[in-house]
């Protein structure tokens, strides 16, 4: 795996989480997620990719077409195998219907870029 792509992937995931903290400052789970992601990055820089990428690949079609069913209809249990995880996507599910179009576009842009980086990493 190309370490530069993994580093970019990790940084983008953390940046996305930081943006979610700004949009949802009252939601403690996004802050907890940031702490968990930071620890993972320090202990094993590949781990964030290994945890997130398979889930994004599973819903590649939804993400590339910006299909809202990704946030509304998908089985959130597929986003985590461990009850200690704080899956960002499943958290967004409860907010999705109330978000502005601008916030939705920003979220889609992050997720699509993270998916593109996943593809780059897997193809190299």
C-alpha cells in the first residue's frame, strides 16, 4: 500500500470528522469518533483505511450517484462489526433529512473523495 495515499486518506477522514463536529457541535459521538480515529492513526496508520474502505466499496454505486438511500435505507449494521465503533455514516442517518442542500453536498464531496482515495490505494 502506498503510504502517501494512506496518509491522505487518514487526513481526509479526520478532516471530514472535524467538519461534522463543526456542523453538529452538540453531538458527542463525532468528538469521540475523532479521538478513536486519532488513536488508530497513531497505533497503525493503515487501520482507518482497513476499517472504512470495505464499507464504502460495498455502497460504491450509492456514493458515486449521490443516492440519498445510502443514508436513509442502508443497513447500518454493515458499517460496524464492533459495538465500540462510532460509525459516522450511521450517525448521519438521523440528521440527513434535516440537513441543508449545501451540507449534504459537502458530505457527499467528502465521501466521494474518500471513496476515490480508497480506489487509488486498492489499485496501487
